[in-house]
C-alpha cells in the first residue's frame, strides 16, 4: 500500500468516487516502506516494489484473494481488512477481474401453513455469552459452543449437543477443551457418514448415508449466473444408514412434532419447493442443474459495487471500529515468537483432500496417503539431529503433545522459522480403518489459540513444535 | 489424413489436485499401487525467490518410441493416431520396455503384464476425451489431433510456449507442457 500510494499507482478516480479516509490511510502507511517490511517478511525491498507495481499495472483486474482458513494470530479481522483496503486502492471491488457481485436464484420455501416458520429466526440472546459476545459478530463460532457448555457462561447451560456432520474433535482448536465441554453434557448425538472421532464420544450415533445415496434440499448458491442444483441418490443407501431428511422426520415424529414434517420423503419436499418456484422438476432432475439469467456483476456491466456499509462507501478509515476501541486502520503487531529451538506450526489443505474425512477415502489416499511436515532445507540441516527429505520425525508442541511419526518434506517452499502440515490426518478413530494412524494431527498439536477480540475467530497459528527424530524416547 | 493424437498440459493452470490420477484409476480399473498418470511439483530457487511448476505427467506416446524397439514380443506397438499401446496377451512382463522408457511411464500390472497410459483410446474411438481430460477441474489438459490444424490442441501449441520432457532423447514426445 505504501508503494502504491507513494507512487500514485492506485485508482484515484475510483477511490474518490467510492471510498472515504484516503488521507488518514496515506498518513498511516507513510512509514511502512518496503525497507520496513523486509526484516518482517524476509522479502527484498526491490521485490516488494516490483510486486506492487506489477499488481497495480493490471488493476482493477488484480484480485487480492482473501484466502481460506484466515484465522491465524487473533488479529485476523484487521489483516483481512488490510487486504480489502488494498483491493479498494486497486479499484477491484465490483469491477471486472476483481470482486464481482453475485446473486442467488430466488426459490420458494416449502409451502407453509399459516403460523409456520419458513426461515431461520434471529438468534435469541440466550445463545450468546453473558458478557455479550463480540462487537461485530452476531453469533459465536464453533468454539463458542464449547464455551456455552461451560457452566455459567451463557444465560443457560447447554446440556445436549446434536452434532451434524462435523468432527468437532479435529475441527476445533484445543481438543482438550472440547473434551472437557463434552464431559459437561448430559447427552451427545452424532450424525455422520463416517465413524469419525466425535462418534466415539457420542451417546447415540445416527449413521447418515452419503450424498450419492440421498435426496437433499435444493442448492442455489450465490453466483455470477444464479442457478439451482438438485441432489438425488445415484444408488440405494448401504448398511444401516439413512438420509438426513429421514433422520429429521423420524426424530420429529417421535417427539410429537410430526405435523411439521407433512411430506413423505425428501424427494416430495424438493418437488413441492420446485412446484412453488415454477421450476419443472422433471427437467431439473434430468439435467441436475438449471441456470438462471446472468446478472450484471460489475460496474462495467452496470452493477453497483457490492459495498455493504450504511453510506455505501468503502471505509479505508473505520470510525465504527474506532468507536468500539479498535484500530481504525489496520496496524501490524508482530505475533509472539515461540521458545528457542521450536518452529511455528502452520496448517492448511491440499487440493487432493477437501476435508479431514477424505483421508479415509481410498481413491484419494492412493496419490496422497499421509501428510508430511514441511521443513525449510537450511533449517532441516541446522537441527541438532539433521533431518533429510523423507525421514520420519516426531513433532512435540509447547505443551508436550507429541504427534507422529510423520515424514519430513525438506523444501525451499517455507520460511526457516515455520513448519507446515496438511490438516486432516493423524486420525485416531478405530472405525476410520484406512486413515487411522497416518501422518500427524494438526488439531492435536493446536492446544492453544488466540481469539480475535473483534469477531471472535480462533487464531490457530500460535502453536510451536520441536522436531525430534522418530523413535526417540518420549 | 492420418491422425496424430497429442496432449497439451497447461502447467500454469494445474493446481496439482490429482483428479486426473484418480479418474484414470477408476476409468481403467487400475490395481492398487498402479498409476498411468501422476503429478510432479518442481521447485526452483531458494526461499523466498522461488518458481514452481506443476505437471500432470503420463506416457508421452513418443513418435520414435524406444519402448516399441525394446519389446522382444511385439506387445508394445503403435496403434492408430500414433498411440503407443501394450497388448497384454503378448506381454511376458520382461520389463525391457520399462528400462528403455525415459519417463517412468510404465509399471507391471498385478496380472503380470506391463501397463501404461493409452490416451483412453477406447473412449477416443467413441468421440470422447480421455478420462483425465474430462475430469480436470481447471481444464489444464487438452487432447486432440495434431494433424488437424484447427483442433484445440494444435491451436494451443501455435499460440503458447511449450516444452517437452527430455527432448535430448530424440524420442519426439507427443505430450506438450505449456509454460
């Protein structure tokens, strides 16, 4: 931003028209030169300048991708804002090649009787923490579920969970806290397609059939060309598994709510919605998906930029955040360093595996059977016991949690002070016969996290591990 | 005109998801541990000044294929469109072809014969593309006939820079990597 503002490479016309707070931003980044960023990032100032010029030369078609799994250090709202502000300087909000406006296909709800609720209602205050939660988030994340289960945390204590298709033991940070929260429960139901770790903690497991064996509700996600897609079974459910709609309907009827499930099955439910929406179910079922009318997605096509502030302007300087006691413009605060001899543990996904559960898929596991711990080549050589590519190592975190053995991938593709693991491996559930015991678990090593005070996200890149040769005494 | 089948692999689009590998395994019912295609990630430089290339690799269906010369029984042969094929009935599993291949494209099938990519000729004959090409979510793979100047693969090779693997062998590969 410093280079782009200093060299006037930003979209001056766009910023003048759509943004407020440019002068404050300019003053704020004045000292944040590439030379200032060099020791932090390890990237040469000339390369930073070159990159800034290159990005600016393609604006507005230079997308600053927000990324996935963006909760790193507990200051993630501000980091995400910084990326969004850079996108604003490049004029890429609502412009061709940048962030486009999208829309959903309008679909009718299941035809309701008078007095029925057809949409999710606003969350009652009882679900929120007593202290009021986070200022800009109106609901808590999954870790808030664990918090609300602690006695005295929320307006009432949570006594039962129905966990649907989420392996909370590996998806939440600090598995020791999740386990403690479960101990506070009276009752836990897990609905899953796999015998994942969470099923081992459940009082009752309701095995759901896979997506290829069931009817599901219509899908109409936000897209450039709005569309509707239908999911229909390709084969009959195997074993004792049932579709989600069947589980919901049966549970409903057994607690006296049968009137709320007047449809015979998932297919009838979907057909009724399609009829009410004026869509031919037969055509949709044959084609799988139907496209709607393409909408105007950017200024060039006549759409206004997708800006959701009250005044319709991009706030480079946020008076709203300032009022809440936060930085009005993002600032860099160096994240805490780990103890000497340790590496910061980073995690992410590989394109072959979308979720932790796919580690148990034999076809996907053949080209990608286990995760590896990425270690910088120089750092691997400098270890007390040097590590070569393919060596088996153990990872020990700051709280003494051990994971492995896992193979080392010695590479130039990572900084010397960090190691990286693909998430979703190191399963322990006996039922995951194929994935069990392969690789190392990122979740087990994530015993600490840092909560973003603005929106409550759990920053997970605050754990540090030591690398030990496999086979060394615990 | 005689067909000359070829594939263009766009190394700038490929993200290395291995969907090509998995679709090949299911389409051709490959045994556990057997692969006809695979993904290579090559990194050059030192951190942070790096460049990387991701390639979906397979048999190059070389125009002068040493594996065909090496085969003592005639099992490895040239089929229509210049596709290098193995006839399992003639193959004794002697592995001379494996030794002669510069690309490691061949392996011994669980049933004893040597196996490799066929450009999915059984699909191509019916007018469909190879399974890997049809599956690729980033559309990195383009298959077609180089003898047809207007085919998608011919047009791509006219408009983009490309490389072949190990050109020094003189094998004249028919899989081209767009860079």
